[in-house]
């Protein structure tokens, strides 16, 4: 125990001594985090079948739009992937410029402090729910897979568990990226990083082609790390491409980028139907890169927006977006008990969704305050390039 304490103090002192007053923080990206979460929330909250909505007496055109919105929201995950890859790559490059290398030990400590407390607390909650919530089944094998940050691979081979823990599959993919990419960035120069990112796009395309031609299901593609590298590679390339400076777009250009990005993602979801079984090879080979392209367009439309955002409520929601994502399925499930007849009319279903969002925000705010922030404050001891005040 003493040796661990000694290592901790030495590492923190080493990091603190190297740190200078360098800061990289864009509050508009926190807002984008919230909207990425909200897209995923809508994906799980809005049924994707027009018949569901017409059954609630919604006219045909709005019913079609609601179903399409629910389907498109799935790609909020891709926006998370692209945004995370962009930010991590930018911070790693800045760190190399600042201290001459990537401090791997400090990086991994920061990631552990940011991700693990809530991640493992939620797994513990999911385990406990098996004993008092009917229908909640995780099992020890799935628990081990998620605990090893490989929950997505469990889903690829065995399907989604009947547990509120299943959204953590995407956190598993991000953690796998966090494990490998900093070590790569430490060893190679920027042109090689770009070449590796292009290689990731090739690997993703080849993986999907193979899966598509060998009868894979939608889930086996959707949760497969190798098939989901497009938005991560796109985020890396965006960070490298913006090294000369972030764009100062005019408002009409931002609107065009956002509209184009959202439209492109919608095409991937609704036209290519990459999440619909049975899959076709052409749809998944084309659809996933389209979604990654749309995510990059959205990022470009938002980054360096000059509005006074730092005190916005949306910035706060972006800061707690990790918790929002982790808790939203639990919020949706709980809303079924709060609004017991929520599926009987459109008004009651809208109320159910609003209640679910409110529950999710409350749980996430509590998690941020009492689970996450104590660890986030510790992150500062291992930070070379400051991102935001709370880590």
C-alpha cells in the first residue's frame, strides 16, 4: 500500500511540475455532447415503426418523421465516438508539443478517474437489480465481460443482455480506443497518425464487407469494434486537419454544415437502414462511412461557435452527459411505473418520455456530484493540458 501511495505522489508531482498555463476547452463541444446523448435517448424512446405512432392516432406524415427520428438517433453514438477521438487526439498532440512526449501513465490515470467510478458503480447497480427487478438478467459471464471493458464483444457473440447495463457497450469501445491510441500517438509523428487513421477506415470497411457477406446480424456489426472504427478515425483526422487552426465559419456556413451532417446521418439510418435485419453488404459498407461523415460535418459546424456559452444550462448538461448516457435506459424503464398507461395515447406517451428524461437528468446530476466529481478533482494532479475546470 505504501508503494502505491509513493508512486501516486511521485507521478502527481512530476505531472504538476511539467504543467504550464495551457488550456484547451470549447464549451460548445459540451453542448454537442448533450445533443449526442439526446439523440441516443430519442433512439431508445421513440419506436422506429410508423405503425406504432399511427396506432396512437398520429397522422401519417408526423408518424413517419417520429419513426425516422428514432432510427436516426442511434448515430448519436457515432457523434460521441468522433468527438472523443477528436478531443483525445488534440490533447495528445498538444501534450507532445508541451512536454515533448505523451505521458502515458498520467493519461491512463486520467481515463480511469473519469470513466471507471460511474462505470463500475453502474455495473454494481445492474447486478443488484437482478434480485429485485423482474426481467433484469445480467449473469456472471456478461458481468465479467463488461467489467473487463469488453461488453461490446459479449454482445457480438451472445446478444444484448436483458439488463439496463447494455448501453455500456459503446463505453467499452471507447475504452479500447483509449487503451491503444495514446501509445501509438507517443511513438509516431502526425503524418503516420493520419495514415493509421486511414488504415482504420480500410479495416472497418473490410470488416463490414466480410460480416455482410457471411450472414452477420445487425448487432454483430453495430457493436463490433473493428466494424465501428469510421467515426473514431474521422475524429482523429479532424484533429490532425485542424492543427493549423479551427475554422471561423460564418453563421450560414455553420447552419449548412449542421443541416448537411444531420441529413447525411439520417440517410445512413433511414435509407441505408444499417440497423435493420436482414443486412445487405452494400447498405452497411456505405451507411457507416456516411454516418461518420455526417458526424464530422456536425462537429465542424459547432466547433469554435462564438456565442457566450460557458454558463449555459446546456453546457452543464454536456458535462453530465456521461451519466445521462449511462442512466437513460434506467430512466426510460422507471417512467413505465410513473406513467403506467403511457402507451395508450400520444399525450401520455409524450409525458412518459418527459418523465424519463427528467429522471435521467436527476440521476446523472446526483452521480456527477457524489460519484464523479470527487475523482474528477483528482484528475488535475495528472493533467498537462487543461481541458475544463472540473476535468
